[in-house]
């Protein structure tokens, strides 16, 4: 597996993770704190996250298919972009697993 596949996934995991955290904070500001300016912020960030999440899905699916992950692991990685902060933890775990298997020269199959 090429390192560029993992790098693309990592970049998109961080981008979608940051946008999702910002979106969550915007929703809290809009509905919890009743801040008027938060409505436009949540709209813009929500649209950006939605479009970039689609790219994240493509890259994560590409990585999972090349790493020959089981379906359960693939679904968890795909859903990580919808849970605030989960993308950061899942990305780190996936990166460590794949880098370890690459260093060992073993196939990139990881357990669920």
C-alpha cells in the first residue's frame, strides 16, 4: 500500500474532525447560548463539512479496501467523521496500525 493513500486519509480525517468540532461549537452557541451570529457560522461550516466529508468517505474507503479491512472496521472508520473528535482518535489508531504493519513488512490487514 502506498504511503500517499494513508496521507490523503489522514489529512481528510483532520479536516473533517476540525470542521465537525467547529460545527458542534457553533450549534452550542446558536441554540444553547442564543448567539445570533452563530446561525451563519453553522450554515457555512455545516456545508463545508458535508462536502468535505464526502471526500473523506472516498479516501477512507480507498484506504480500507487497500488495507483489506473487515466490514466492521471499515464502517467504524467511515462513521468517525460524524462523531465530534472521533476522527482524531480513529486516525491515530489507524495510522499506528498501518505504519507498524508496513515496518514489519506484513500485509496491511488490521483487526476490527
